[in-house]
């Protein structure tokens, strides 16, 4: 699926189209700084019925949100230097106990996802717009 974001309001339409396509409990979010990964997550959590405040987990590494469907864990792996640090935060336990795990900056962990089913979303900031791809 391909989308173009021209204004903040476009995020809602994207989320409305993506939610029915979520079949796996892992969503990788890729994009440069300021691309809109956390903005997307804010719209997604609202759509999933969460009343929790959604913020970037840059410093906490993982944020937890409640939804009627179950727990959602929102990771930011940007500051982690290697795969050992990913396992030190207990990522496997989160994956086993989540309705959904949203992972920003997943590159440090991606090779270890072999054999697991997940969705991937890429957000490219072109300056005036954002180009979104979702699979």
C-alpha cells in the first residue's frame, strides 16, 4: 500500500486503511528523524481506542499503551548499539505479551526477526510531503 501525506489530517485516513490490514503483532516503523513515526502512532492508538497519552519513547526506549484489544508496546531502538542491548530490555517478553509492538528504528533488531511475521511501514519526508509505504 502506498500513501502520500500532505497535511496532518491525512494521517487519520492512512490509519483507517492500515488498521484492517494489521494481521501480525509486530509493526516496524522506518523513517528519518521527524518523518512522522510517533505522529502515526498517536493516530493509530486513538483508532485502536486507547486513551493513553502517546509520546516518543526515545529516552524510555519503550512506552506501554492500553487498548481494548490488549497492550501495545511502542519501542524506539535508535539509541541501542547492538542486538545484546535489545535483548537486555526484554523485547522477547514484550513480543509474547502484546496485542501489538510498534518498533521505531528497528534496524539493530531486524536480522533477528527472521522467521517471524511482521508488517513494515516506511515514511519518507520529501520536504513538503511524506511518502508512506506499508506491507
